[in-house]
C-alpha cells in the first residue's frame, strides 16, 4: 500500500536516481493501453477523456500504444491550460500525429462518442474536493454509458487515500493503478490492476530529495523551540546540537547546562539561550525543573550531547525520560537508559554503532555493515517502541515498521561533532513533523550538507562547517 504523498516522494526520488517522471508516464500510459487490450479487441472504439494534469498525460501516452484501435481523445479544457510540461509534450505528440483529438471547454458541448471502452484520465491523485465542471458533468455521462470504463490510477473524483468522493465520481469497471495499491481502491467495486512502471527499488529504500517534501512543502511549526539538555564534561556537543536546531527551523534554541560550563557554551554562539543549573554535571535534583520548563513551552528536547556518563547523570537522564511526555531526540550517553525506562515521550534515538549495541540493539561488526543489519535494527526499534536513527556511513532509520537508509554524506563526516549536528537537526524538524519522517529528513540533510561542502572541505570538514550548509540541504538545491 502506498499513499499519494509517499508516491510523490518516491517519484521525486526516482527522478534523482535518473528515472524522470516523463519516463514513468510512458510506462503508465503503456500499462493503460495493456488494460484496454485486455477488455477489447483491436478495432474497438476507445474514447480517452483526459484532464489537464498528469493523469491526463497518462491517457495521451496510452493512445500512442493503441494505434490498432479506433481512438478519440477528449481534453477537458483549453490546451494552454495543461498543467505540466510532460503532459503538454504528450498532448503535442498526439496533435502532431494523425490522432482524433478535441478540446472541451463547456460540458454542454460535450458528447461522449459511441464507444466500447472509455479511458477515464480526468483526474488522479491530484484531485482536491468535489469534481468541478466540466469534469462533474462528464463523469455523469461516463457513468450513464454502456461502455467499459477503465480508470487511470484512480476513478476520477475518488480520493486515492480514503476511497471517498466529495461529489460525483466516475464509477469504473477497472482501475489501472501504478507501482503499488492505493489505500482508497480496496473499497471500490472495480477490478484493480497494479502496473509496474519501473520505479527503481532504491527510490523507496533510500532517503532522497523526495523524502524532504514534508519540510519543503509544508510550513514549519509556528513556535518551534529546541531545548538541549547537555554539556558538563563537554561543551562543544550541546552548542553544535542547539545551533543545528536553529538551522533546521527552530525559532529559539536553549541549552540547559551546568553552571561552570554555561558561559563557555554561550561563548560559542550568541544565537543560543543558555540556562545554567547548579552543579558541574546533570544530577537528579535538576530534573523536575528541566521537565517543567520543557513541557511548559512545548519544546523539543535533545537529551545527551556532552552530558558524560557519571552515574548520577545517567539516573537523571532516566528520570527525565520517565516524567517527560513531549518529543525528544536522545543521543550519546543518554541512549543506554532508553530501554530501561517507561516513558510517554515521543523519542527519536540517534545511536552510532557502539551506542546501538549498548542499548541492547544488534552488535554490528563495522560501521560499513550497518545496513546489512537493517532488519534487526527494525525489530529492535519495534521492541523499543521508538524511532531509531542508527548512524554510520549508511544511516538506518526505522520506526519498527518502516525502514529507510540514507546514503547521503562524505568521508569527511567521520570527524567529531557530526552526530551532534544530526541530533539538533532532527530536533528542529521534529517540532513540525512526524518523528520517523523527521529522522529520515535529518539524516539526509546532515549528509547532504557535507556533500555541498565537499569540494571545499574534503576530509578537512568540521562539524561546525555543516551549520552553514544545513539550510540549503534542508530546503533544497536538489529537487527535480
Ligand atoms: N509516480 C506517480 O505517481 C506517477 C503518476 N502519474 C500520474 O499522475 C497523476 C497525478 O498527476 P497530477 O498532475 O499531480 O494530478 P491530476 O492529473 O490528478 O490532476 C491535477 C489537475 O486537476 C485539477 N483539479 C484538481 N482537483 C480538481 C477538481 N475537484 N475538479 C476539477 N479539476 C481539479 C488541478 O487543478 C490540476 O490541474 C497520477 O494519478 C497518475 O495518473 C504519472 O504519469 C506517472 C508517475
Ligand atoms: K482517473
């Protein structure tokens, strides 16, 4: 099963892998023609009713594969209003060939020709709301007709994700859908064929620019705040994480740190708000205040960077997670406590290979081998009940059901601190997005930031260099 949104992501990933959407459209149209062949013999009359989006484009392509049929193409709308280049190019191919085409701007002028098969290519996954005119009237005509109706991707007017229609919708005999089943098709009274359109498996397995759609298309959180609980023995880690959160869209980034190191953390960056607590390391007595602060401002917490592993600190980390119920990224020394606690918090855990083993996850022999253990990491995340972003050369991201791999990155990233920027980036995204998707996007963005700097930095990359490149990596330079 695949939702329309995930389909759009996979489609963009395929384009980045060298299989552009026009090529997919060619396969889709070919599959539609195959379906027509299954219901009618050569010579039969086939009317293709096409909309102005890519669903219509699939219909135009199908016509070129049906030269031994008596085809006619009915474009709903003026040709200047065809919405995409690839659909327009396929329309032009018909116009310049010897095909029967007409444009219909007023539904009152539309007469469905006598035909044996109707190809419904009016609207696919791009539908919003009830069918407008002329589509609504044309859908009624199609439904009154005796011809066999083959719908392209989804019957026009039906929401592919829910199966619901807000107004009139085409009632199809058959549906040719692409790549994978759509959740909304199961409830329909139609025979559904899933056509393989040649999307590379890598477009689904690997995180790509398409996976960045939630952040690139959506609006960020109104009031995203990050709250890094870190520092003590180390000061750079919390500063990097907190700055990365700002780069990933947080409006404010706080660091709660022990008094003696707070000025040093502040000294790295004027953009941070550093709040000092008593003592030289995190201890249980600080926890109630920290939890209260984080919860009262709906902060996304980053727990771990630079905390160290004093017994008291680990106890405090466990207590924090037991009483906190918001979203949090857990990293570094705080990771091993996660399996030991009962928590209502929504966690994204970001272990490296060694931290993964310390958490009770699979013991992976080398950083290069992480991906081979993806199934075990998935089961581990399912048992844990939290998202795991296991970081290595290839990152494995899983929520126990969905698992993806991010290959983005460079050899320069083995330098210290890149895990801290990853944790902070995850937090910045987690304020506005689903935890699994945030983890996928953060893994891709952190690696992509390094790729953007690779010409200048090579193996001399610093984690702090990533901060500058993160916004471009997140909001895009690599779209189709
Ligand atoms: N990988 C893939 O998913 C592929 C899908 N293909 C086909 O493309 C369509 C989706 O195309 P898209 O252009 O995004 O949308 P539509 O063609 O469904 O419609 C857009 C078009 O319709 C107008 N519109 C929206 N709502 C309404 C309405 N209620 N009434 C009237 N008009 C409406 C809107 O303004 C746009 O102009 C997918 O289903 C597949 O068939 C690719 O060909 C192959 C890869
Ligand atoms: K359709």
